[in-house]
C-alpha cells in the first residue's frame, strides 16, 4: 500500500442492519477511531439507505465517513423506490458506491448506467466509489484484464479525479465465497487498473484503488501491503466492529 496515498478502508453493509444493533456496532467503531485520532487512513461505512442519516449523526466528528450503496442518475423525479445522490448528501453521506457487482448482475446495470450514477454522485458533491470486477467465467476464459479495462474506461465519471473518485476492484467470484485471488493476481489487476487510469483521470497516480472480495482480518495485511492496493472494500466482515477493526488497523 503506497504511503503517499491515504488508504481507504470501506465497509459495505449491503442489505443488512436494523437501527438498534447497527447503532451499537457503529458506536463501537467510532470509539476505536477516536482513540487513534488522528488516523492514518480514511474509514467509510455504507449502511442501508434507511440508516444513513442516523449513522451520519453517530459518526459525526469521529473520522468515520458514511456513504450510500447506490443512487439514481437523476436528481429527482418519478422513480419509485429509488434514492438520488442529493438525497444521500442531504442525509449526511459523503461517499456513494456505484456499479457494485450485485447491482450489475441483479439489476442489469451497464457501464453507461454506472457512469451516469457516478456522475450523479459527483454532481451532488459525493465521492464516487466505482466498482469493477470479472466473473469466474471471464477469469477462466483469460479475459480478466480486458474486462477490467473496459469497465474502468466506460464506468468512470467525466471529470474524475483522485479527490472525487475511488476505484474498487472486486472479483465477482470472490465476493462472499471465502475465495480470494492470489496476491500476484491482485497485484496484476491493480497495476492494470492504474495503467488504464493514466490519461483517463486527473492525478491518476494518486487515485485510490481498493480491493474487495472476501477481505477479512486474516488476509487483510497481506492484501493491503501490495503495490497499488490503497485500501479495501469489505462486505460481511464490516458488519461487526470487532471483525472490521483488524482490517482498519492495516491502514493505521
């Protein structure tokens, strides 16, 4: 992990969390963060939209940022069940995930859709975390680098900079399966993302590239030590402060 770039350790709670239990876990994380202030890494939690405002209030002044898990490309309108980037911003979010593999797969989101959502996040003053990753079939066909380059090229928002955009690489076949690519595989993909970013985004050398896919306390240090890995996007292991904290510590 490059020491010239402030790492970002992000937790994606997905469709998990109810107010009382989630508040207790976030409070435990906040207390740990306050004990190490000033922290050497940024920490982000992306709860369900129903919890964004409450979590943002609990995390205020702690060094823990709160983000949305998705947003609509439009600022407002007849889009029942959707939430805009402006609404997330109003609720206290400072980041928004876009293009997570579960959105691309379960909701059929294309690169163009992801780009539009990322641009909406920037429009609202949020930092866009743009997710990319290959399926098992694509990896077995030897297409990983081509797929990743295409997603990075066509999913990044116009005007992407190191200050307003983060890229998260999450091999689809590793999410929630307990499987992870080898360190060499991760390093290869992250280096490829970095080279793809060159000429695509301002200050591309400083843009943070996160690794996501069955990140846990037992493998985080090895993964975060790799060149061009500037933090992690953590799923299940972020739901409990006790499980998430060892991962956060790799960036401190």
